């Protein structure tokens, strides 16, 4: 079966089960905040608390390290650009690597295209991200720091990151069914990965030999692109994003092949 035929079959399956996907997304969102007084406000409060903590700890040290920025809220915007973008990546990858285990009962009892599960993960993560990022965008407008046209570049940047995150997450999700240590290892690795990515600090604070290692970190150009757009009001360096886009495409391809190859065995392991 050619790639084009497979893609068309996949899209048709998603279209046929769009009601199932929409219902699952709505149910998961409602379940997450059921019996919660503040409800969806926690979507904003959790990342906001982290941003406040980092701002209090690092603002005085890092504000002078941001080259080419004179805005009053420069470091806060830099921090939000990094943490919100990273948060979307981390939520998609983390949820994807447990989605088959968490939905074991559903997989065994109901016949549906399993590709719906990654779509549900991405949709829920994007809803949460959309809520807080909309408020952040309003803050940029009110404070006079809205980046203008380069803001549109966030769309392809985030699409590349989402493809990378879900491709990685599906691979880890399949492996996690057979080797449960994978999930534990990734949780730890994600913490190290966060601090190896210029999210709360600018690249300029790193020694030259450490900066050279960032070329092996696919999230570094993604975070850097978001910070360029939102902090420096400039278009991202697309040449740094092409390798990540190709890696994302490769991971998604490998993820689908691995899933199709192991789908039958996964049901027995769940």
C-alpha cells in the first residue's frame, strides 16, 4: 500500500470517528476538573505559579543577560515563551507514552482506529495550551509588547513541535506497553531535558563548549524560535527548524510502523 493510500485511509478513519474523538476530548476535559471549585482556572494557575517562581528566582540575574531587549517585562515574556511552549511539548509526549496503558479497557472492549488516541491526546493538550496562551497574548497586547506579524510564525513552529512530540510519544507509548520502565525513565529524562534547553535562561549564559551541544537538542531551536518571535519581535531562523521538522517526520513515520507491527501483541500485554 502506497504512502498516499495509507494517508487517505487514515484521514478517512479519523473523519468517520470524529464524533468519538470529540466526545472523548470533551469527557476528558470535564473529568479533569470535576468536583473542582476553580475548574478550568487550574489550567492557568499551575503554569502561572511556575512562571512566578522562576521569575522571582532568576529575574534579577537573567534580565541583564537578554541581549537586545529593553522592555519592562522582557524576562517575564522570555520565560512565558519558553515555559508555555515546553509545557505543550511535555504534556503531549508524557500523555502519549501512557495512552495505551491508560486506555487498556477501551482498547480491549471497543473496536475503533487506535490512531484516535494520539489525536485525543494532542487535542486535549492544545485546548489547555490555547487557554493560557490566549491570556498570555492578551497580556502582550495590553502591555504593548505584542510582536506583530512574526506572531503568525508561531503556527508552523508549534506544528513542528507537536509532530515531534506525538511521534516521540507514540514510540515511547508502544515500548511502554512491553517495558514499563520506559515511562519511568522518560519522566526522569524529561527533567534533565528541560534544564538542558534554554527555557529559563538565555543561551548566552552558557560556555561555548556547552552551547555546541545544543545542536543535538531538537527542542532548543523550537524554544528559541518561540522566544525570538515573542521577545525580540522577529521571524525565527527557519534554517534551524528544518532539521527538527525532518526529525519529526521521521519519528511519526517510525511510530506508525512500530504501532502497526506491534498492535496485536499490545492487546495481549495490556
